[in-house]
């Protein structure tokens, strides 16, 4: 179902007027790694919406490496993310990690994110396939392109054809970046499937100084959008403080990437 042999033309999602895929202008998905407080979300949404960003991200359920790390605000975070996004005319995307949470996340989010660590969670893929919400499907950091596309197939096979693929870097022997952005996977996914493909430069690089060239490269190979983490105060963020952009950093990022992302 994901294949271009089945459907030749690009799938273009229209989520409350926000169009993703095809020949549309690339979208920006931005926001903090974790939802932490009303002030943090309010400031971020006000800043980003003033720059034309229509999709606000923020994790309420966080897949942390350590069980002792901040695990997210849960339902309170969902409520907060939804409210702040609405107040600023934005869509809200957030990760769902557990089949038991799909209903509550779908109640509050406009787009359900499947994180890299859950790309192989077939029960979860089926469950979001039954939800009436678009799905942002991250590639697992050790998944082949074939496995990633089969993961998307799980969602489509349950009747949900609103899937956005997201390349977020894979694990290689390289240590100077957190992951290795796989641009071939982006080009391949665009060629082999009709689904929109976006690139998460933040988790791919794991460092701020590479975000501009990686975003430019992603757009050059045909990505339909860029996913980037933005936080009012990355240094005090409860997760991913090495890589989130502050507001000045986001403006510099926009200026660096240039016209393609200067959303009207
Ligand atoms: C995220 O986007 O918040 C996240 C945890 O990313 P990934 O699943 O790609 O690691
Ligand atoms: Mn993060």
C-alpha cells in the first residue's frame, strides 16, 4: 500500500489546512523535546507561530534511555500541548509509546508520533493504524529502509493512509554525531513510496552546528519538511539540552537554510 507501484502520485495530507507532501512548500515541525511547563510551551508556540510554523511538537511521554530520566508530563502534557497549539493556530504532534495510550493521545494530538524506539512495535503500529489521526513514523535507528516501509505498511493496512515518514538518523560507528543522517533513505523513500517524507535534523545530528547543512541537504534530496527541536532555554531543558535550538538559534537556522523554509 505504501508503494508507488500501487499509487503513482504523491500523497498530500491536508491536516486542518496544513498541507504536507507533493509539490507543497516544505513544512517545519518544531518545538521542545519535552513538554515541561505552561510558560515554556506558551513562549515556544508564540515564537514559532510568529515565524509561520504551523506544527508544534513536544513530548508528553518520553522514551528515555535511563528509567531515572525525566519521563514526561503524561496526560497533563497532552492537555497543555493541545491548548497552547490551539491558542496559536497550530497543529500539535506528540509521541505515543504505548497501545494503552493511543486513545488519550489521539484525543489531544492532531498527529501521532511513533518514535524511533517503537518503530518495530507492531501492536502499536496496528493501534495507530486504527486511530483516526495522521501518523508521523520515525525510522528506527537500526532499521533498514525496507523495515521502515513495512512499519508504515502496518499502519496503512489497518486503514490509516495518513502516514508521514521521518528519517532521524541511524546508529553507525561514527561518534562525532549522535546518529548518521541517511540521505539515501530519504531519496529512496521518496522514490519508492507516495508518502510524505520529513527529516529530523535535531536527533540526526545531536549537535546544533550541523543543523543548517543537514536541513539544506535534506531538502535537496526531496524531503517534504524539516523537524527541529526548539526550546526557550536549552541549557535548562529536561531532555536533549545539547541539541535543541534557542530562539535566536532558530532564527539563525532559518536564515541559514534560506528561502525554502521561510514560511509565509
Ligand atoms: C522525539 O522526537 O522526541 C524523539 C524521542 O525522537 P526519536 O524517537 O527519533 O529518538
Ligand atoms: Mn529530543
